[in-house]
């Protein structure tokens, strides 16, 4: 055992691990993307792109130009010339680049919470069988999803049926099969679990839920931009997600909503606003929803918040999601290797699947010291996030994270845990 | 009568009107503010600050610095360090500078439509008397307000009672008195009517509604930042408004919500999200609202969209709302003078109150040719907005509009209407 800050044991070889990072970076077909992001030329190790993605460098110029020339120059004319269509135009781009959604089914709007509220209420409105009184979800679903359906169940007189999910994994098709049946109205699940990073089998679960006669709402917050998604192919009913994680839209950028085209003709969401009305600027009496996905809109679209994500969508259209997923798998595999070499011997637990194909783009590590460790890491510009009671999430954003950066960050965790 | 583009009649004197603009600009105590806004050194005449305010020049720097150093540099740490508190911090500043609201009652969130949905649902939840089954509103209320309560009434099994408002004015306390009674649950009105610019008597109407045992929700979209408001003083229950008009927050910047402190202990809004939960980052099971106005939040706050409005709030704290209101009165009075001199003889109608103290900061003019006239005006960088079927709104933003700019714009309207 070393007393001068060197390795604790000789069961691993730091040199080989570092060399592997260099090799992975050198052979990474997406390596050129990293330099497009602000701050990637520093020693900061950012391991939380699963929570808030880094800004692209072009975002500063895009937004400055927008303030000066768009907002400042076109002024109110901008609404007619471009902005009114942005929720659908960017929605369609997102559908094409990321979601596997044909045009006309995706829109940018509100926050994830509000979008989920509107989608779930819309889904429930589409359920005609009065015997279907249950909303199925799992205990590892993201907090806002859980809170939201508690509120909806209360106001609609429905029951929540909880799937007891493995905290280190997530929900299986078998569990969904067991939980659904003639009482199920809606199933709400996360595609990638926010804590464990478990990647649910979206097509199989969607099929299982449909076999039970239920509608499915998928929360794609932790999967959009990190794993390949084919909503149309899987026949998903509804989906929502945020754009500030792997899509780099900036803190609090608006969410997206997907409504499968088969539900659009009868879509009825509860927040009736002017932007979702047919012929909005006639400002006529009486609400009549705009046809198609437009009818999902309520208030004035957050144009500012939509601008940054366009840069990332352009980038993804260039690289393709397959390359992003491939790098994500390499990143999480390398993170697990570092964990096994350095952290497992120090008593850290991996609370994520060991099988790469069952993971999204982050892993969670548990250790009783991690609340304090996270604070110390942040001080030294190593930035994972902390999830109570004792988890650190290592989030790896394929477009901006390098293997060397991951090495540095994990080494800092190791150094802080050493006795 | 002139045939070379000069005045049509001799009943007014262009020279004197122009001289008056110069005099008003020269003696305007807020004149120094105009130069702080982008584009005010051009000949463009912007008469639509009531719809979308101009950006401050500092906004470019503020937002570039935020992307580079805040989002890009602090990354996820920014939430802990500052951003999580921004909805309340900026809400309090707005309350202090603009709304007459003591701290802890105002928050920035969502869109106006979503905020109104949550407020009205919260107001209805606070009504315990089952005989109160009516929502009172007026026919000149803003479209999103009208559509929204249609939807809410439908889902809650309530009735809408419509006050038939004068399209060239708005709702009087007498009309509200007549419309309210033991059946009234909630009254929803606009402080300044979006079309006529009529300034409702907020304190008197609030008293009348309270006397009938009803709760009042005020839509302040067209008054926040243009007229003096004292929500606490008037004992208003709930209020909402947007921040992209006189507060210059940018297209689609988030809305604000005001909940009087007496309602906060029992506040129950329907969209239960993680940001409104007690100890949000514990991510614990079961929703329990955060105490106070924080419990009104649902999803992740739109940080980007909040940054621009801070510049205007700082400015307003320097000038005070009294000076802004005084200039607004001068601006609309001068606009009415120009109308009388130039446009009334051409068959244009003023669809706004003649008495200055009954107006907000815009007026509406009607003429059958105005749809086409607006398109032609926009081409020549004179920018009012058009409201079907035949209205032009002349919106005057006291911090950024000059009298000379107003003169130029109204002259362009005149020139396009001339035979």
C-alpha cells in the first residue's frame, strides 16, 4: 500500500487504464464533436450531461444574433415569419433525428411536468371503458412523474398501481404484464431510469401494455439523445421528455411531447390556450382545438429556450443516433471498468446494470461517503451529481464527454475515498 | 387640399405636432432609458411593446455571459448556487418593483396560460360552498383566458357567466356587481383589456367580487410594467401575467403568478411536480407541497427565459412605476391627438377610452383597410399589430418609446390611408 497518494493495491494498472482512455479517444469517431462545446478545453471533468448538457459554442452566437437581429430587429414580425412554427419545426427535427417519429407528431412546449400532465390527462380522456381505473407506474420512476400521477389520480378518482422496481435496475416486460389488465387505463414508465440508468425494453413493454388494452406514456428524459428510439416503430401512444440533458437546450429549456398520429384526431388535452386553438390570431369566441399536434399547445412558446437545442439537433442529424449509442456504450463500459479497478475495492457499489445493452448513458455508484465526496469533487471541478441517500451519478454525454475526462473524474472520486 | 403628399386639410398643423413631439421628448425624464434598448437608434417605429417588448442592449451581454460562465462554467452546480431560487428571487423583485406585492407571494413559472390554469384550479379548490358553481368573466377578456375557463368549466361541471363588455372599453364595477352573487366561485378579468386598452378599476372590482363572496383572479398581462399596481393593497386573491410585453423578457419568456399570502397555507394547485415539492432533491416518495409560493411550481424553471426580464426590473426599480405611468399617459394622450388630427378625418375610429386615466399604455384604432395597411407598415419598419377584424393597436412602452417615434409611426398610418 502506498503512502504517497499512489495506488492502494496492485490489482490494477493505472497506466494501462489511462492508455485505454487515450486509445478510445483517438479512435472515437465522435471525438471532433467535443471541441464544439464550451469548456471542453479545460481540465474540468463533467460527468453530469445526463442532468444538464453542456452548451455548444455556437449557442452564444446563435442566441446573441437572435437577440440582436431576430427579437431586436424583426420584433413582433418574428412571430409571423418564423417563431409561431418553431414548436412544430423543431419538434419534427427532434422526431426525425432522435425519436423515430414521422413529422406532425412531436412538439416543443412547456416543461416535462406540464407536458406529462397534459399527455396523461389526454390519455385518460381517450380511455372509454369505465372499468379502466388504474394508472400503472413504478417506484423507480422519476419523482415528478410519480408526484404528477398522484395528483391526477386524486382529481380523477383513479388508483395508482405501483410496480416494485429493482432500484439497481428497472421495470421488465414481465412486471408490466403482471401489473396490467382490464383495470389498466394508462401505463407511465421511464425509458431510462433516472437513478440506475436501466434501459427499459420499450417495444416489448409497449406491446405488453397494448395487449392488456392500456395506453402507454413513455418518459424519455434520460434517453432522448443518448439511446436509439423508434416511437413510431414501437407503436408508442404518447411520450414526453426534456431537452436540457443530452439535447443541450440549457437549464429549463422546454420539453417535448409526442402524440402518435392515430390519437391526434381525437386528442383532447385539458389546458385550452390560444396557441392550441384553430386560427389562433382570429381570437374568436369559443375554443376549438387546432388540428393535429398543434392542438397540444397551450401558451406562448418559449422561443428563447428553443434556440439552443437546435444546434445539438443539427449535430445529431450529422452523426446519427447509432454512432452516439455506440460511443455511449463504450463510455459506460469504460466507467464500469474504472469502477471495478478503483472503486469496488473501496466499498463502492454499482447500482446500475452490468450488461451494457441494459444501460442508458449513465451509471450510479453508491457509497455512504458520497454526499460529502460530491461537495469536494465540485470544488475541484469534477462534476457528477448526487442522489440521496448515497448515490453519485456518472453521466456520459456521447457528443461532449471524452474518455480522458471520465478517467480524470473517476480518479478524483477514488482519491477522495482513499483512507 | 394638397396634391403633393402634404396635409389633406388645414384643420391641423403638422409642424406644431412635430414640435410637440420634440418638446415631449426633450422634457421626458425617462428619455435616457430609450437608448438602453436595441434598435432605438434607427428610424424603425415600434408601436407594439404591448405585445413584445424590445430587448435591452445589456441582454446580449447578460445572456452571453450566462451561457459562457453560468451554464457553461458552473454547469449543474448553477442550480444549487443560484438558479433554483430564481423563480422566487425574480418573482419577489417583480412584486416589489411592479406589482405592489410583498415578498413570498410571486413566482416566475410556465406560460400565462398554464399559470392561469393552475391559479383558477387552485382558486376553485379553495371554494368550499357547493352552491358557487359559476366562473364570471367578460367577452373582451384575452382569448387564452376565455378558452382556458371553457375547458376548466367543462371538466369541473361549472357554468360560465359572461359579462358583455363594451369592446371600446371594458368591465365596470357595476357590471361585476350585477354578475356576481351567491353562485359565483371565481371572477377572472383582465386589468388592461388587450384590445381597447381599457384600464379596469381593479380595487373597486376586487371589493365588489369579495362582497359577493367570490375569489378574484386578475390577468395583468397588459398592465404589468405599464400602470401602477397594488395587489396587496387591493387585497387581490390571485394574479397572473406575462413578462414579454412591458417587462421585455423576450418571446415566450415565462409568466408570473401571484398568490395572496392568506391563500398560501391552503394552496393546492393541480400540476404536482418535483420543483413544487418540499425538499425537492430528496426525491422521496409521495407529493407534499413546498410551503408558500414555492408549492405553485411544477417543472424545471426556464432559467434562460428569466434572465432578460431582470434587466428591465432593475431599470424599473430605478425609475419607479409612477414615472412610467406618467409617461404612458403622455404617450397615449399624444397618440390620441395625432389620431384626432390625422386619422379621424380619414374615417378611423378610436376603440379605446378618450379619458387618459381609463387607459393602459396602448390604444386601438379601427378601419376597414387596416389588415392591408398593417402589412404595408411592417414592410416599412413601422410596427403596430393587427387585431381582427380591422383593428390596429398602437402600443407605447414608456421605457423605450419616444414621442418622435410615435409621430413617425402615426404619420405612416396616415400616409397609407390617404386616398
